[in-house]
C-alpha cells in the first residue's frame, strides 16, 4: 500500500464500502478492485487484507460463503445487515475526517 | 492459463509448511495465491509455477502468513467463547437452573461446615482429575478424527484441544486461591464467594469438556456451512 500510514486506518471502511456495493467478493478480487479504482495508487497488501476480513467476520459485519470455482474452493465475503449500518457510520466518519483535514491543509477552500 | 489439481495440492502443502495448520484458512490462502499466479501468467506466460508462487507469497510481507493466522485465531476464539456463553446461559434458565442452584447450595453448605479445608481440597482434586481425564480423552478422539480425514478445522482444534488448556489455567489459579483462603473461610462472604467459584468452575468445565465436544459436529457444520462436511 503506498503511503500506508495514511491509508491504514481506512482499510476496513474501504472493504465495507466495496462489499456494500457488490453482492459478494473474494479476497483477491478486493485487492484488484481497489487497484483498479485508484489506478494503482492504493495497493492493499495481502498481509493486511485477510486479518481485516477475518476481524470483520468475527464482528458479524461480514458473512462468508464458499463455492467451488475451477478446481478449487473460493471463499466469498458478503455484507450483513449490521455491516451495512456500520458502513454508513464509517463513511460518515471518513467524510468528517476528510473535511477536517481539508480545513487544516487547504483553509482557502473553507467558505466561512 | 489455469492451475491444475496437482498445483493446487502443492499450494495446500505450501501453506501447511508455512505454519497454516487449518484447512479453513489454507483454502482461502490457496485460492488467493492461485489467483495471483494466474494473473501473473497472463502477463508473463514464461514464468514457472515455482517462480510465480514465490512472487505471490512475497506480497504477504516478511511475516508471511503469520498475521492472517493470528487474526483468524482471534476471530475463532471469539466464536468459541460465544458458543460457551450460549451454553452457560442455559444453566441460568429453566430447567437447568435447578441443577445450578442445587450445586451452589451443596457447595455453600459443605463449605459452611468445619470440614471446609478438607472438603475444598477434595472437591478441587476431584474436579482436577476429571478435567485431566477428559482432556486426555478428547485429545485421543481428536487424533482419531485426524486419522480419518487429513483436514483440521480451527474450531475443531479449539473444541478438542484448547478446552483443556483453559481449564488447566483456571484450576492452577484456583489452587492459589485455596491456599490463600484456607484460614479465612470462617467469613460468610468468603464462603459465598467460594461456593460461587466452585459452581462456576463445575459448569464451565462440564460445558467445555463435555457438552461442546459432544456437539462438535453440529458446531463445526454451523461454523463452516459453506464447506458442507
């Protein structure tokens, strides 16, 4: 992940947001999707992704499903009802954070 | 180009060699490595399987699979504790609460007698022996299960092997409590606390060493419905 320290705190929000928008996704797909959306600017590392996914699963925010694809088993993650609620909380938090940083870094854009 | 069956099996062995013991986590990591290798082959078809595998593994960082293993274990312990709590709650509802109360009263009255010192040690020894025996028995069952199937599930591991560990720790702590409170058990509150502690100990041990292992199949299926055992 580039600028990992800055992005690190937002990893769960990113995961939740992506899963909220799609029916189900598997780990590798998430890393690729993030890479694609951010045009390679943000790369989620494998070492950070799976711990985050397992934590969200344990908290009941994600549900899992396994399907046989090609000649192997694939574990999919789906968002649960409480996961959907948590997503909007997290996104609000993130929006506040961005606004605060904006005000600090770029005060001229502040209309007040 | 897609990975063949032998290569997939090779990846399972690879994760095993990198300390991923459990089939549930192995499966997820194998699929991830496989996807990455296949994606690499699209861009560099000349890359050998071994080279691609090494590259894919390197992306997990210097600690390899350690972080995912640790986090998965935490998540699974949480689930195990939840199962334990669900069972424990039943003992405070009708009809089991009658047994819980009887157990508590039994401990309370026996500890109120002058023989408290001997009785507490005797009860302690009985519980410890039973726990030791059960842990040994569960370990044997676990080994036999492993002989039948090569797969090891993380939750299964906890139900059969770690249950004994928790109680062992608990028992060793209780022993300290007993040695400290030998002289101070003439106090009503101390007797009450002691009786509660023993009741709790019996319940927790009974649940983790008897009830949960008996329900192992059901719980494992509930935890991994997706793998349809």
